C-alpha cells in the first residue's frame, strides 16, 4: 500500500475510493476479512471501503465499551 500526501489540487474522491477498494480487494483476495468499528471517522471510512471491496466477506465488530455518549452505540449500530 502506497502512503503519500495528496494535495487539494490532486484530490479526486471517486478515484481515491476506487483505488482503496481495489487495494483492499487485492490484499484479501478470495478470503474474508475482519475489522473493528469504533464509530469514529477513521474506522467508519475503513468499514465503508471494506464493505465496497468485500461485501459479505467483511465481518465488522463493534463493541460497546461503556464510554460512548448516550444513544451513540445504537446510532452506530443502526448506520452500519
């Protein structure tokens, strides 16, 4: 996986998403993957990209740790 800064002028969201989805699909191949979802921005983006790449072959785990705001665990579970 290539990590580099993307300038605002270079940013093409559709192309970026397509590349990440392709990279995830290539890394997993025909197998399954598991990811953890906290409900924050980072893990939410990873979950959405993983779902686009793998569909039902992605197993997402969300654990209510007791430290979230009132109603937040239910909101995260409903969205995902």
